[in-house]
């Protein structure tokens, strides 16, 4: 099975012709939509999931967190625009449309590579001096709420984006693979900050970065730095 190469090429050609004002508007719209999608998914799971809460109460929603979460949208839009600039200048080359098997392999590669890079980035963000500047605000959420995923220092948001762009420069991933990965990333981040365990208990044994896994990191900041998996935490002995 292969995706329609002609149709996809047509979309890419359309995007290539966008002016920069159009790209700025598009990036703000798409990132605002993803922000609202994450909040909607969080609320939906919280209201329909019958499992008990991981922590007694959720973190209160504050005005400062709300405005910071909106600024995260702007930072994500900046990363997207930087990606477009690199694409238009030949630094990023989008791979040709591929089979489902090849796309699946690329998505898995992106998940594992980004998980490794984010492990080291996250671990570094917990070094005392860097933590005070970069990551302390996020960890004010010892328990979580629907904004927790987006309560990040701007440099932290951009840092995650730059790691992604570095991988795209290094290998010609398909635009379909990239899109699937980014959607999984958003869903995983949303689920990871729930106050209810979303995954079956058996998933802990499958090296999956479950809701409980990340919730434990918010309770004990010296453990569980991974995101999608617990592989690196087990390997580097920071797993709990």
C-alpha cells in the first residue's frame, strides 16, 4: 500500500507558494487548533475515564499559567516557521511518499530518537542552575491540569523544537511520517499529564512512558526523565 504521491505533491507545492504572512497566519492557526485539541482531549478523558485519580486534587488553573500556555503557542509557531525557512532553503528535504511499512519505521525512529534527545535535554533542565531558570515553572505543577503540558519556559519549548529540526536536517523523513509523529507527540503529552492512569498496568512492563510514569516524575523530580518510553531511564538508572 502506498499513499497518493501526486496529491501529496500538490499540497506541498501549494504550501511552497505561501507568502511569509500566510505562513505566519497558518502556523498560528494550526498551533492554536492543536492547543485546543489537547485541552479537549484532556477534558474528555478526565470526564469519561473511570479510573481513580493519581493525585487527590489537580493543580489549580491560574491566570499566569494560562498566559504562559498561550505564549507556548507562539513559540511552537516560531519553530514551525523556522522549519519552513530551512525547508525553503534546502536544509530540510522532505522524503518522497513511501509505503506504510516505511512510514511506520520512520515514525518509530522519530519516537525513539526524540525520546533519547528529550531524555538528555530534560535531565539537563534539572541541573540546579538551569532548573531555576528553565524548568521550575513547569514543576510548580506537582499535580497536573489541562494546561500543564503547555506551561513551559519559552527556551524549553524552542529547545524541544530545535531537536526535532536537527533530526529533520539529518534525514529526509516523509511529511506523512512527520505529521503522524507530531500528532502522537501531542496526544502522548496530553495523556502524560492526566491525573488518571490512562494505560493498562501491563504497559509499565512494556517500557511505555505511561501516565503514572510521568506523574511520578512530577512527584520525584530526580526520576523518570523519558517521555514516550522508560527505556533510557531504566538504562541510566533513573527509573522509578
